C-alpha cells in the first residue's frame, strides 16, 4: 500500500490488475498509404474497463492538469457504468469541442501526465475514453442543439479556428446572434489547414461547424479583416467583436540559403497536401522520390515528416538542435513518425542550406550540438561542438520553427489595437484588447500553442465580453425579431 495525494491505494485493487489498453492503431504500412486517421475507437467493453482504472482521487490531479479543468473523474465513473451519453454530456459541459481535443491534445503532458497512477502503472487512457464517449453521442444523435432566444445583441467572431469556433459556441449559448468572418473559403482555420487528416479528419471539423450553423451561427467566408471589412465596420454593426485570427506567419530560418527554391514554410506545405482543393496561390509541391529535411522539433515538424512520407518522399529526416528529452513535440506523435519511417537527427543544428551547380537544393550543412545549463524556458541550452560540421543530403527543406501573428494589413484601422514586441495582441484580465468591446484569445494573443489553450481563452473572453456588455446596460431582454 502507498499514500499519494492524501489517499491510500491498495495496488491489489481491481484497477491495478487491469493493464492500460491503447487505442487500436492501423499498421504503419497501411496508414502511410493514405491520409485517414490512424486510430480507431475503443469498443464499449474496453471503454468501460479502461474507465474503471480510475481510482477516483479526492483531489484529482488530472482535472488540474487539463487547461479546461474538465470533469474527468465524473465522466470516467459514468463510462465505467456504461452510461456513455451521460458521460459525454458532462464532457461537453466544460469543452466546446471534446471530440477534437481528444484527438489533438498531448494528453501525456496534460491530464494523463498528471494522473496519480503514473509511476506505479500506466495512467488512465483519458483521451481515448473522451473520444469514445463523444463519438458515441454523435452516433446516437444525442446532442443538444437548442439555444436560448435571441437576447437582442450581435457579436462578430473573426476567424473560424479553434478559438473562433469555441467563442461562437459559448456566445450562442448566451443568446447572442453570432456571425463568423473567415478569410479562407474553407472554414476551420488551424483545425483544417494546420492539422493533417491522419490526426484529425476534415469531416470531424465539418460536423462541428454544421452544429454551430444549426444553432444559428452565420458564416461569411472569403472575407479578410482589414481588407474587405474594417474594424470600424464591425464595431458599428455589432455589439462586440472577438478576434481569433491565430498566428500563421512562419518564423524565419535565419540561415544562408533559406530563400532558395525548394525551401518551404511548414504551413503552406501542410495546407497543399491536406485539403481537397487549393486555398493558396502556389505551385504544386512535388515530394515523390525526394529527400525531405524538416527543421524543428515540435508537433508541426512531426506533421510535416509524416505528410512527406505519405506523399512519397524517399526520405524524411528531422534536424533538431536539442535531444529527445528536450524536444517540444508530442511523444505519441514522435513514436508514430518513427513507425512510419521518419528519421531523427538530434543535437543537430542547421547552419546553411546549400545548392548544387544547377541551383537546386543539395544538402543542409549542420553542426553537432551539446547541451549546457537550462535556459529561461527550463530546457538545457544547446551549444555547438567545435569541428563537428557535417552535411545532410536534401532535395526539399521544410522550416518548422514555429509561427508568429500575421501583421495587420498596412493602413487598416486595426493598427489601433495594442500589440507586444512579437506582434501578439495585448489583452486585459477579461481578454479585452486596447479597443473597448474588442476581445481576443488563442494564438493571436499567446503565440502558437495548443488547441485546448485556444478553447480556454475563448471561453474566458466570452465571459469577459458578456460582463462588458451587461455593464453597459444594453438591452439584454428578448426581442421579437430574428437575428
């Protein structure tokens, strides 16, 4: 028997006798031949069994480990009893897109990483169970699409990524008439453009958007804020505005040769290879038979490696300046990339991209690194090893060093919004920007982060927005006309 978090747990208890069962996964040989999701759902018996592994901590660390503070032990207990629809309803009470977060969240760093079973056995498979119960609810059509009567106020949401969709969902629940403005012709933002289908199929996002439309949310596609419509227009026509525009401008590589043909930012590459029709005016990227080098070690780098292999690359190699322990990418995605044939060169820092006599990319010149003391982020700072330069053959180079917010269109009235030194919008404790009635959240405020962080920011912003409008004594009573 051992004591943890104030409880006594007997490892001979039934939960300790049940091994963790990971989600069924297609073989690497099969899955690299298509862009379909690689994981299947638990069956009902496995879901109940896996949920029963939760020991129902009195102070559950998994809830604290989840940015949304999802009521995880409650829906695990209901799942263990076979009450799947009730479990899904509780899951939805704190998350606007649990069927999506369960697919893309790095649970090993969040809820599952905080599970008290860690260290004694494997953590409860929270993500897989969350996915199961919510897909069960969709299959049974047990979804509450009702919304309160219109409260007389309209809110504009800019961007249809995770922050925008979550904000729209929260606003409709409070009775607001919501219009989403999206610059692309395909809604979904990062969920569609930045996350490959083998992690999150487009139909899953489309289903969520259709739910919002059924609840009264309007979509205006192909409309760019600052070009097709101004901030002044929105403030005139709507009671408040939520900006969920994300951060999609690639960070520069900062090395010689980054301007050579065949050196690409990650996002345009992923968009072109993962959507069914072109959304960017760019020449098709040929990958078949090429050696692809991906620079960076985050989840976007994993996505690029795995996408390149599905597109027929002869080799996909990741060049990352730290070691595996300090790599920011999900360990699950790293393992999947390895299974699918990706190669990782750790402690490797690119110095230059070099071309051959014809001007085509031929290699990436690199230097070996060693790790020193931790830097401000807590990760050990890499330093070059003298005399250790070498080259990695490459025909195509993809930069995955992260993203910054896209600058506002020159001359637009968006310039009145205060931004910080790297272009992120500055917000107060209510997620309101320097312009009254204009709120923001997600990557456009915090920089590139997790989908679940965007959802959390959106929920917080809607709370602040609702308080702001209520404090202005605007007419929140019902009105007869439709929005």
